[in-house]
């Protein structure tokens, strides 16, 4: 499969011979990636930390295989969420880190949400913001 990997010597490169990942745990699903989101961590994390690993976190795609303990998803479901190695044609996801794409949402929109949405949500919920508080967002154009 095609994938975007962190190569120690070459930096970040596209390759065409990456093996399709396999489900290793019963709570995982295999997803055929339709779109991926790119975040600063995807290009700022040094290649030495991720040697020959597929890069990327945010994805949207179609479930192609489910682990035996997965009950919320079936083959053919449209899903989005977080998974290490999302910048590839296929990725293995933990079932609790993905959710179904609403019918009204395109894959492109869904794959742009996970990291940015969770970051914003955690800031608001975990750091004392309450109804009526004001918040200035800088750089929210991405």
C-alpha cells in the first residue's frame, strides 16, 4: 500500500510498498482510508522518534474488517477518528478512538476534526471555562 513514512535518512517520504497492517487485538478495526488530516505533530515530530513508521493521526474511511470484540462497527461503516499511521491507504484503529461519520458529512470534513476538535474541547472542559466566558481563538483558520 502507499503510505507517508518518517525515514531517518530521507525525512518524510511517500512509499508504495508498505504492508497493509493487520488487526492484532480484538478491539480493533481495519479502515480503508479515504481522507487524512495533517496536523503540526505529523511534520514536526523528528524522524528519529518514528523510524520507518507511517505518519498521521486523523482519518476518515470505510471499515473493512472488525476484531471479534467490536460490536459498534461493521464492514462498510463510514468512520472517522484518531489512529497512529493514518497517512496511508489502510490503518488499524482502536474501536474506542473512532466513531461513525454522520450521513450529512463528507470524508474531507470528518478527517479534519479529530485532533483539532479534541484539543479545543479539552481546553474548554478541562480548564475551567463555563457558559458565558469569552475565549479568543487565534489561528483557527486551518
